[in-house]
């Protein structure tokens, strides 16, 4: 071979190797350093989550209290007509039969208090009533009081909760129905996310989102700059809201790429699909959006981590139990829960939620209500998802994030929790909220852990 020809082919080979290595590594090169609107960095989160929190959290989520979630997957979509549901095998959800659910979970609800605490409260209330002038109430008045109580509870919620007493609600074992790629994609899936972003994230229709996957519109570089100029000009609360939704979207995409159906012959083989992951997050393949989405995932992690840390006093109450009817295991799992929550408190660079809603009191109250109603709307959109497994995990994760927001903005009520069991606390969480809160954070924690796995796979794939 002539020297000139040899040199040409050697140079071409070297160039191809450099381009290949750049393509393999560029997805993560920007996901480092400090996060916007936070005093934290990506590296601190990676070390804390992967080395300390993730193992304990996964063990906790395998316990009976957290693996069984009661959900209604048959509610109609409140916004548009869903013509049909996904018929793919992996879209299906297998509900539990009654004998598969621990008795303490399937019997009388222990949503807010342990059985013993409820008995103490009832006794206390009866004692107080003995000294009252008139303790008799008409059924009409009792019903009105129940409606007022329900209204007060709903006013604190950031998401719609399924009616656990509905005959359509069933217990689902989350471990046997894991979140993974089901094949649900295309126009219907796009319509769900497009509605979430376009109708509920305070964005004017004239401002186009980057990389919308809309087959009828290709966004230009100028429109991308317009979008981020608009976003940066928003108040910190609306900016944070968008980043939470984007982070949730990114987390779900990581799960689908990490548990992908690789083979479907005599048996199903699930695993990491690096090509799918690149398509969703590679900087060049996503027009620069991939790294931004991953940074929003870390922002979401900080928000839910902060909520868990602030909820510790609620779970420390002696009357609170992870009640399944198995006394010894229930106590062990409560101790593990408190260990996890104490660990979340030890994180050195927590998000400072006092920076939110810090302006004029009336304007702050209106802004908070606007955000609450927007997220409430997003939780209702989950009933429009055509894939039942996607709907299940969409409900778990939106309710979990909604519960985290409820905790963050209930600081006074949490601080005022009673130290004895002689009065009802002003701050309450249902079992459904508790299960979704921990499982939703478990999904975010898993996403952070999976990023480490994908980094390794990208290096091996060079």
C-alpha cells in the first residue's frame, strides 16, 4: 500500500474512532456541576443516592406495606374520548386476589392512624362529649360535616386520589407489575405528554417547546431560544413546576430504556437498551435537549428528597404504624422507614423551599393555588393513558409527587403535630399517599442509579 493511501485510511479510521467516542460520551458530559435554582451539584446527589440511600430504600419498598397499592384503572378519561386501550400483552396489569393481600391492608382502612390510636381518640372524644350540652346531631348535619371534612382534605391535595371504597378499585402488587417498556408509543402517548405540557405548564401557545415529537411541526433554532428565554423570564415557582414535569418525564424514559424487552422467543429477556437511551437523551440526537432533561431529573430528586426529610416528624409519631397485621414485621419496617428518613435528613445540600412563594402574601397564595390546580389536572390526565401498566405507574408517580408538594407546603401543620395521642393532628397522610410517596421517590432514586449503569454500558460499547 502506498504511504499516501495508508496515511489517508489511517487518518479516516482515527477520525471515525474519535467521532464514535464523542457520540458515546457526549450524552453525559454536560450533566455535571451545580443545578439551576439550587445550591447543589449532580456529583453530590450521585454519591449520596447510589452509595447510601438507594440500597435501603429498595429494601423498604419490597415490604408488604409498600408493595400493595389500591388503584382504580377503569376511571374514564375526563378530557377526551379514549377510543380503545392498548392490546399489547405487556400493557396489562394483574390485580391481586383477596388472599394475596395482607389482612391488615385489605380489611378496615388504616389510612391515617393505627388501630390503637383510633381507639384512644374515640375514647377521648366520648369523654369530651359527656360534658357537652347536646351531642345529638341529625343525619343531615352529620353528612354536612363529612362533606366539609372532605372539602378541607381535598383543598390540601395536589392530585386526585382514587376512591379506595369504589368497587372498581383493586389492590395491585407493584413488584409483580414493574414499570418497564410495554410498546405503548406513537400518537396516543404523544398526545398525553403534549396535553400535560401545553395545557398545564403555564406556557403560551405561541411559545413552542423544543423537540415536541410533533410530526406536523419541526421547531427551529430560533423557537428553541424563544422557549428558553420565556422560561427564564418566569417566576421561580413556574420555572420549578416545568422542571418537575420535565424531570418526571425523563425519569420515566430512563425506566423504559433500562427495562426494555430485548428478546421475546421462548422466554422474555428484559434489560438495558443503549440505543433507546441514546435516542431519548443523546445531546445531538435530541437537539441539545437530553442533558437538560437529565438535569431536571436531578432537580425532581431534590424536591422529593426534601419532602421526605420534612415528613419525618409525622412518621415518628408513636401512633403511626405501617400496619399490615403482622406485628413484628410492621415494627421492623417502621424502623427501616425511619432509618431511610433520617438518612434523607442528613443530605448536606437540601433544596430551600422557602425561596418559593416568598413575595406578596396574596399573590403567593394565588400562585400556589394555580400550581396546585395545574398539578391536580395532570393527575386527572393519567386516566386518559391507554396502556394500563403506564396508567398504573403514572398514577403512582403523580400522586407521589403531589404528596411531596403537599408536605413541602404544610410546614406549619407538621410543626404543630401533637406529641401525645389525645388529639387528632392537623396534618394527615392516607396510606395511599404514603405508599405513592415512597414508591415515586423510589422510581427517581432508581433513575439516578440507572444513569450510572448506562454510563458504564456506553463506555463498554465504544
